[in-house]
């Protein structure tokens, strides 16, 4: 697939997650949560997680922000739902590595998430893409606020 076609496919994946975000809403009985903000851009996310036996049974987010932050939040929730905490945290590390290296992740299930790889070329936007992942890490660590400054 040529670079231009791949770029277009990635744009479509990002726009699809932005226009039809997965797991957007609130959970009634979450077991942990965190709020995240990117004060430089104005992105905000509230993340709620229901853990059962160290597995992310349910996850949902609310908030507002640019298309990158909202699409990344949607993709992140799809990736981690149903996974053990340990696998979710590997996803957090892999995403951060992808954002700093610009190289697709080797993690199984990162298919749509790899569409965000191009964000690595724009350092200011990396914070937008990383916000939901950092907020997840905070929620799982039991903290309540994450920022990407």
C-alpha cells in the first residue's frame, strides 16, 4: 500500500473513532477513575473503570477535546476492555514508545491504534494522543488526576 493510501486509511480510522467514539459515557459502578487534562490544548477526559479480579471488565470516558485526543480515548478503551491490568499497562508503555519513536507497536490488538503513529511527527499533538493513556495509568494506580504538561 502506498504512503498516500496508508495516510488516508489512517485518517479515516481516526475520524471514525472521533465521530463514533467507542465506550463514551459514564459507568454507574466504576471501581476506579481518574480525570486528565492537557492545559495547553484544552483536552479533558474523565475515565471510569470497573475492575473484576484485576481485569478491566468495563471502561468508559467522557470529556471534550480535539479529534486526536477523542479518537485516542476511544481506541484506548477498545484495546484495554477485557484485558488484565498488567496487559493494559503494557499497552500504556507501548503507546508511549510509539509516540516517541514513530514506529508501530508490536502489541497484539494495536491495529487501529497504529493509525496514531503519525502523531509522533507533531510533538505538540503527542500530548493530545497520550492523555487518555496517562489517565488510564493514573486510574489503575489509584490516583485521581493526570495532566500532560
